[in-house]
C-alpha cells in the first residue's frame, strides 16, 4: 500500500504530508469516510472542536485496527475556549470526545485578535505540551504579525500554521515567514473549495498528463512543500485524492500554477475574525 511522505516538525514529531480533512462532515459520515481514507493509505486526520465530529473521528480511529501511533490526529481549540482555564477545559473536552489516548497536534483555530487572548492561550498550550497526552502545538489562520508576536512573547514557536491556501491564494509571503520561523505550512481548502478545479491552466495540465484537476493541485501542494488535507465523503474521490505519488509536475507546471494567485480568499480574513 502506498504511504504519504513524512515531514518532521520543528519539535521532532513526524506528520504525514497528505492528510484527510473532515470539515463539514457529520459524525455519522465521518466514520465511513475515515474508514475509507485509512483503507487507501491516509494516516493523518484533521478535525476541530468546531466541526462537531470529534466523536466520529475517534470512533473511526479506534475501529480501524491500525495501531494508534500510526495515525496522526489533529484537533483545534475554538476562540470561545481561549484563556488559561478555558483552554485546559477545551483540550480536555476534545480529548474526551475523541476518546483516544492522546492528540498528536492541537491548534489554536484562529488568532481572534479582537479577543486578544491568543498569547495567553498559547502559553497554556506550552504547558499542556509537557503532558504525554499532547505531542505538538501549532496554530491555524495566523498572519505573519500574529506569528511574530507569539515568537516574541512566548517560549515555543508553533510547529505548524494551517491556513487557507490554494492556487488562487498561494500565500507566498506568509510561507516565507514560515520558512524564516521554522513553521510548517498546512493548507486547508487546498482545492479552493473546488473553485480552482475548473481553471484552464489546471485543466490543461491535467489533460496533458492524464490526471484529474484535483490530483494536479494536490501534487502542486506537495511539491511546493505544503502539508495538505483534502476533504471528501465520496469513496472514489477519497481514493483519487491519495493517488498522487506516481507522477510529478514539471517546474514549468509548478510555476504556471504559482502564477494563478489572485488573492482569492474564500474564508474570513484572520485580521478581522474573532470567532
């Protein structure tokens, strides 16, 4: 069975570069979808307290028969759980819903700058990371300014920043900040919520090399160094999205996809979103 390449985070924890996202997937749908994902080779599942499917994720992981240490599980704290005591309670609640021994990666879901609690909450995560129930801590949807503030005011840089990133929003400047700080880049909505699939540049490359537009975009993410978490509940697409290791894009193809950036942000701007 094919397996995903692995990336080593700054604290030494290893993470599969191709993961499976479950945003907007119900508990009931999460169980068969994750079972299929694990069957085809995924070993990295990304959920969040907000998604309200942590129970289904945990059930699928437990039912898989795959050793727990072989599956990387990420979840996230929502801004309503920010603050010293609330963050501890939020982590405990996620762990209880998942009903697994530990979480591999816990992220702050948004900086929520208007609440001005992400630094205090990060210090709490630093303490939680000393617990054997949590292997790594990171952030999601943080701009460069938020990252620099964390680095300046706390002791531990995030191992990863999960952000909206797809061919029409390549986040080149933010990725440069990540390289500077040793933060891994992870892409959510990696296909642009399917909007980027019909771009003529993408479809032309896909037709020429005999691959689907989704496979081309996922391969582009991997080749530019992103960790990527496509989502689907359709078994054939779950399988298709993982079948991206038998080909490579040319440098010219990568550059052409890089050139599609138009600042096309589909989700909220983290500078103005407080959850």
